[in-house]
DNA sequence: ACGCGGATGGCCT
DNA sequence: GGCCATCCGCGTA
C-alpha cells in the first residue's frame, strides 16, 4: 500500500485493538462538495464485538448498529446525545460487529473549511480533538454510514507515517459506563 | 486547571 | 422513561 493510498480491507480484517493501534498516523480524508478535508489520526478506541459490554454491537443488530456488522473497512457512523455524530472503522469479518472509534485527528488539509464548520474552536488543535468534533469538522453525518473507507467512496483512510510504540499511550476508554477498565484507547503522545 | 451540569433527540425496554 | 462511545460554558481555585 503506497503512502496515502486507501488502507485495504485486509488491514481491517483483524482484531479491533490491533487495528486501533495501527490506525494511529493514518490519514482520514473526506472529499466533499465543499472541499477536501484531511487529518492525521492521533486517538482511537477499540470496541471488540458482542462480548464487549461497551460495544454497540452488544445489543445486537438493530437499525442503528446495522453497519457495525458490515465488511471490514466499513464506516459505522452513529448519532449520540441528540447532537453529535461519531465515526468508526469496522474491523474483522462481515457479521462480527467490532469497530474502531476515531476520537481525534490533527488537521492537514482543509483547515479553513474546518474552521467554518467549527466556529467555536479557539485553535487548530481544537478543531477535531474529540469524536464529535472530528465529524463536525469533516462534515461526516448519517449520509456516510455504511460507506467503504477502503476506496471508491468520498470518505477514506489512507496509509500514513508509522507511529512507533514509544509514542503511543494505552489507556481505558473514555465516556463509557461498562467495561470501564479495559485498556482499549490508543493515543499518540509525542508532540507533532 | 480543574469539575459539574445542561443541551438535545433517537432508540431500546 | 431512561440511557447514551459528547461538547461547551460556567463556576470555583
């Protein structure tokens, strides 16, 4: 996979924790009508599947969670707290129900457009440093639920520079009520 | 630099 | 009816 090319389905056809770790440094890109937005993924969380109490797939296949059971590399986009969208990359085989939540990215392209969509952001760093902010800045909504991130759609994740283990912190997941201790959050710690 | 609570709506029970 | 894989602003230091 060349630098910048979309990560293939095989990349996602692994355990969610491994994919979450390896998505650090990859480049999320949205080629929208308003312009191209891209950013380097710097924070992720793994949701392992139906046996993971914190995972949406634990409630089974519903209208909301439908695409979490899609093929590896599917975008699973959900609506939360009445106002925020969050985007995941589905992992493992179709029908399994595991995914990686994209929690934060560093803006690369399209910063002016991001700022227009995130008027409350006080700094570039504040544009997409949270799962709801990522979707707001990138213009990701229900319209992207079920798209393939592996190429052929306007929403992709491309290969980026590898992040070494020294620069990765592993912590419990944020904002959940179940399985709160599971170390499935991955963060790039090194500045820049 | 923290901690807390309100906003806001779709969906499961 | 109540629960959310969140964000923001306001309050105390």
